[in-house]
C-alpha cells in the first residue's frame, strides 16, 4: 500500500507540475518586488560581462536585476561587491520578429523580471563574501592564462570571450553542448574527486558539498543543478529521480521551460537513462559512443527545430570524435592548467586542433531546415521518438515525418506578407505559396549587428524557407540594402532585382558578389510572374535621386491589393497617379518610413488604403513617422514596427488575418 501511495503521489506531482507550469507561463504570472520607473537601489554583483561600449551586470538586490551601463572604461568592480545604481527600470522586451529568441522569457527563466538602464554606478563596499572571493580569484587566475577564454567556457560555463564565429561553427556541427557546463563536466569532476576520496567514509558528502559550490561558480545553471542533484541522490532510482528533479525545479521557476539548457539537459538525460542500455549491446567503445550520440541527437530533434530551425545529420558522427577528445583531453587539461599553468601551451595546441577539426567537419555538414512547430507537434515528436526507442523497427516513421516536415512548404497554399522589424530600415517578406520574395534587407550604418544573420535568415528558416526566389531591392540606400551581401553570403538567393538608374557603390559591391556566386540580377523590370500571380513595378521613370528611383511594387493576391512604395517621394506618387488607376488599396507600405517627403494628402486620398505599414526604428533620430503623414493616414489602420514589431498579413480568400510581434 505504501508503494502504491508513493506511486500515486509521484504521478500527481507530475500532473500538477505540468498544469502549474502551463498556467503560470501562459498567463505571464510572476511576482516582483519592483515597479517600472526611476529607481535607486543597492545590491551585490552576481556576474559582470563586457560587450563593445557597455557592461552588463546581474545585480542581486531584493531580487536579481539585469543592469546595462554604457561606458568605454573597465569598471574597477569585482563579483560580490556591493554597489549603488540609479537609473530607469523597465520590463524586458519580447522578440519583435516572429519565432525568434525571446529575451524576456530567457530572463524570466533566470528569475530576472526587470532591466535597469543605469545612469550612475558607485561602489558601496568591497566584497566580503568568502565564496565570491574564491570565485574572483579563480577568474583572476584564468585571465592570466593564454587559453583562459576556453578554460572559462569549460570550467565556469562563461563563453563571453570565445570567438563568435567559432561558437557558430560549434553550434552548426552540433557540438556546442560540449562548451556548456553539463552532466559530463560534473560527472568527470565527481569521478576525479571520488578517485582521491574513495577511502574516506564521508566521500559522498564531501563531493556533494564541492559540487554544490561548483554550481555556485557556474551561477547555478539548470544543467549543472540537474547533474549535481542526480549525483547527490544517486542511491535512488534514476528514472524517477530525474523526473522529480525536473518537477521541483519547475515548481521553483516555471519559466525554466523556456531555458534551452534546461530542456536539452533534462530531455537528453531522461532518454539516456531510459534507453541508454541500447548501446550496451555493443562492445566496441566507439560504436557504443555512436549509439549514445544518436540517442542524444534523436532526443534533441524537436528542441533543435524550435530553437535553431535545422538539424545536422552528421552531428552524431562528429560527436563520436569530439566527445572523447573533450572528455579525456581538453577538459582534464583545463583543470590541470588551472592548477599548474605551465601546461598552458599544451592546452593551446590541443584547442587549436579542436578548432581546426571543427572547421574541417563544418564543410561536410548535412543541414536540414525545418520550420518551427507548435506545442502539439512538439509533443507528437516526442511521442513518436519514445515509440521508436521502444520499437526501433519503426524508425522509418521518424524518417518519413522529418522528410515531410522539411518539405512542408511544397504543400503551402497560403499567401502571406510580413513587414519584418529591422529597426530604421525596410524589409518585407512576401510568401506566395511555396515561393519567397524578400523586398529589401534593412541595414544600419551605426552598428556592427548583422540583421541578416540574426534576424532575416533565422526567421526564414523558422518558416521552413530554404531559399529566396527573388531579392527585390527598392533602391541603393544602406537602410534598404545594407544587409544584402551578408544575406547572400549566408542564405541561398536565386535572383536579385535592382531599381532604375545608375548603380551606386553599394550596389556595385553587391554585383561583384552576385557575379562571383553566379546569381542572376536584373534592373528596371516591369513585372514578375510568381506562382501564377503578377508583381508590377510601377516606377520606371528615371529621376535625379536614389529615393525617387525606388522600385514601387503593386500586386493583387487573393483579391487583396498591395502597394509597396520603397522610399519614393511625392513627385513619384503624382506620376503614378497620372499613369495608373489605383484605388482602394488594401495594404500600403508607406513610403520613406513615414517621412514628410512622401505620402501626400492627395496620394493617400486617391489610393484610399485600408491598412498602412510603416517600417521605422524606435526613437529614431529622423523623427519618423512625420506627424503630417500620420494625419494623412488617419483614416487607415496603421501598423508601425516601433510600436507593433513585425506585422504579418495572412491573405486568405478575400480576408485578412493580422498578427503582430509586439515588443
């Protein structure tokens, strides 16, 4: 009876945790000690990272606060120091492009509810916490080493000093988990300690306490907590223990469900605990490792799909090489160098081999782009994966499902127009059944941030788009085509269309790349036939400035009239009105970001748009959109990227379904 009651409680806990997590996260329920607005608060520094001209501090006051302070100086602060900060407290923003990384949810998964933009920071007292003193000493020691950037990653889980390009390569190869502090690292540490302490009566207690301290060093990341708890409770049934640990952590913070590290750690560990015995059929170490790697790969597929929008089929094979290399060489060397620095050059040599191997294997990756899925398909995948592990003969079903998923756009019958939030610039994606047309790429003179790599390409992949059939550039200004080269270098584009007039330097640079890649390009065309729908280019007259030479695109899709004006000015608007009979436009992409040089009262009244889209940067220095233009558009329903984020119009049989990605 006792076992039966315990089993019932176990099941009830799982059910309660699932409903509790769903309810809390869906209703955005969380409790904070603060409110938005100006504030001065005091707390101690939990972590501190530098990026360009700013420093990010996680401050522990009544709760954790994410602090941003703009400075070109290195602050003379250490972890644990008590500081006083004045600034503006605000809620973190959601993602402004559909499907992409949500910073607000990420912070919530770390129990951080507010951002603080600091105006003033001053030290109150130096750190007097013994544990932070140890942590500071560890960081200082690591910073003196040539291989310190990797030692921080492998020992402390701090990847801020690693090269971004190499991190991308590791991720594309499917081995980025080796850089994240996980069960492998904790198990190795525990094994090393156990070797030295095996004769001690209280070895398990001593190692458990050390691992808890190690979790503190790594800022209590979910994967480390999972591994530490599993070690502490290793005398109990692992299958039930890992589920109980997950439940306890979710009851503590339901937003862990949005933490990729939490998902990877628990899901992969769960399947290894339940089905890892499949590898025991083989005696050869590398075959065992391949089977284990394949289990991890299959178990991670839905998480990979919903966070990175692709899977790398060569990942299990690559892991067979890198897992033992990191486990038996790199990680132990990192520990050794931390204690005995004279082995630093040896570690550097081994790290160089790891990087070169990763670069080499990256050329042979077989990536399959897969669109983001909703929670029901996510659960369906795991139901199917579980069945396959129980009955491997049904593996072919997973292959069929993956093949259908990766080619799902071939069955797409929808038409969709999305104004993508690219800040102060323009980028519009037009999907006509299985065809994809991008009109402009956006671009910023004032930032090294790549819109193409961080927004456009991930968004296309999240929709299952494998290539752009056309890239239409309305004109040669940087805010409209500044990301074109970056986009073409990182995503497949079939054809490019330029506007009328002479090519400027930016366009000529792009043409060189197009010719190197054998991509066809055209200029000053009049119409395109896309999936039995025509796109008309209305502005073929030559003007004396780049804005007025903008491509102006008009089309009718499912009886919905679209007019995209680029940066065309009032003179162009007048000429278009004189040449074409345009009226009752359903969706207007407003010219020149709502500048007063476009969208005259006469033009707006003549075309009579129902919806107006304005692509504009938040608090931009140009004052866009202009008040007079907004007045002219007063009878339309206006959507703006600075207020609404990306805006999606789904065109379904004379009806519009509109979604926004509000910050």
